[in-house]
């Protein structure tokens, strides 16, 4: 969700065939609201993670099957059932707790983080809007947390 700005509802509906190679690059096909398809290239880190996951899960040949699947209670074996948004939320909560993260975190935290990092790295609001498949730049701006950070440099400008 960080690298693609994908909504959790979009992510859980992805099929194995929605992660594909075109030319020499891996791509994602995201099935957005209103039946729209949105395709975008994979970030190199996401490509590495997804390649490892697909191979370890043994789902390369199940093109019509869900990309992200459930695993019965602490089992290393995946089912053929797609994850739900609730499954994703609970997984995030478990991982955040295990990592000692005290801040509230949810699925949208990853979308906001991705958009913010993109903008901090010099990306434009217009490109972030297109990547997030937002109709309006105002919606994308809601996810922008770049103005939340107050740096030491800013504080040191206070000269008395």
C-alpha cells in the first residue's frame, strides 16, 4: 500500500494475474472504485517483495486466484481464500504491536505515508493524484503530511 498508494479494498481484490511483467518491468493492475482499472509500474522494492511472496506461496500458476490469501491460525500454509480488509487491519495491528509501535496505525496510514514520502522526495501533487487514482487533487492533499513535520532548523529560526 505504501509503494502503490493502493486502497486496502483494492489490494485485497487483486488476483495473481494483476501482478504482471510488461517489457522488463513488473506492473500492478488495480481495480478501483466504479469499475476503473488503474495500472502502474512496481517500485523496485515492491517488485522484490512480491516476487519473493509469490514464489514462497507457490501461487505463480494460479493466475485467477487471489494474490493475497488467508492462512489458518499461525499456519505457514495459505488457503485459496482472499484476505479481507479486516484480516489486513488485524495483521497490521499485530505487526505494529510486535514492533513496539504505540501510535495508532491503520490501513490508510500506509497510503498517507506513501503519498507523503513521494511529495517529500520532490514528487508532484498531480503525479501523486494519478498514482492514488483520486478524482481531485484536494483528496490527495488530505493524505499529505509534509507540513506536519517541524524541523529543528525551523525552531532555531526563533532568535530572541
